[in-house]
C-alpha cells in the first residue's frame, strides 16, 4: 500500500480497535510501500499486515457494515432549515 492508503488503513484499524502501527517498509522512503507492524521501532518491528487485515475483515463482517456503506448516515448533512413564519 502507499502512504495515502496507509493513512486510511490506520484510521480504520483504530476505528475497530485493532492494534498495529502503519509505517513505510523503508523508514527513509515515505513514498514507498507501507505495511502494518506490531511496533513503530524499525529495528524490532514485525510485519503483521496479513493478521491486521484479516482481523479488520472479520471486524467489518461482524459489524454488519457492507463495503461502500462505511460512513453513510454519520455526521452532518447539507440542507436548509426554513423557520416557520408566524403569519
């Protein structure tokens, strides 16, 4: 995954309470590939991408959220409020 996808994955992992640190494979190249690790320390980290994504898939299935529906019905909606007139 790239940096933009990694930010989305990190946000969704947090949303579902799944542990993991999303970081670039090469700490000196943020434009390169990214993975999910058990810790942020590049010297001691272990790649847990497959496990994190499997846990995420299971959490999404268990939540009843279908692909493409994440975020629907949440937050403000654009529209107008017209106050009644006292005529």
